[in-house]
């Protein structure tokens, strides 16, 4: 049974309105992300970018693990860009969001890579902010997308406070939309 408050169940209407506003914020945030406007994308969700570190690599093999690393030995990537940002909500909750853009020589190889890394336990590109043994990012809050020869991978993890699972998931849904640097 749903809990409502106020006269005539106005609480349920408020919840619907809040859900609609959250969806609208997520949609506009994704549009900003697709245009490469990082700070604006986070601000549309009520978050602020606190820190940002980026790194470019020419080889993916040394920056991957598991079956993904073996894949890169057979199919070297063209380019690897990695980014980690820390975002905060102003209430003590902070999230680390790591994104990797892997450019492959052929669209077919990019598709094979995405199919491989989207399976649990097959390895992945080592994300910035990850420890040597894969700590911090667990794969729980993960998203990826394919754009011809490009595979974009995003993961999030709490840094401080207690951000909700929905917040962690929204962060990767937005981050995976950022274009390659």
C-alpha cells in the first residue's frame, strides 16, 4: 500500500512530480554530457564537479586486465583516454566517476570488445582511480556504449557519505554520454 499525506493524497502527486523533475534533470544532463559540457551536466543534477584528472595512453594492453587484456594483445587499440572526476551534492556525499574511451581500428573489433567487457568476470580497461588489484570500482555501477569504433566505459563508486544506488547509477548513465576528449 502506498503512503500518502495531505488532503486527497497530495503526497502521491508530489512524489510523481518529484520523479518527473528527476527524469527531466537526467535527460537534460545527458544532453549536456553529449555536448561535452561536463560541469553543466553535473549541475543539472544538483551536483558539483570537485576534481578532474585525465590521462591519454597509446596502448590498451598494459592498462587492462583479464580476458580484456588478452583481447588487446590480439586486437591493439588505437587510443585510450581515461578520466576520473569527483562530484559532490553539497550535503557531504561525494562520488568518484571514472570514464574510459577506447578507440579501436575497426567497428567490428569495438563491438567485440564491448560484448566482452559487458560480461561479469571477463576483465576490463583499468579505470583511473582503481587500485592495482581492481579495488574501488566493483562493476556494480557500470555502463558502456558503442559508437562505431569507440567503446565508452563508465563506473562510479562512493567517495564519502552515503550516496544512494540510484545516484551512483545516474552518474554512470550521464558519464557514458561524454564524447571522447
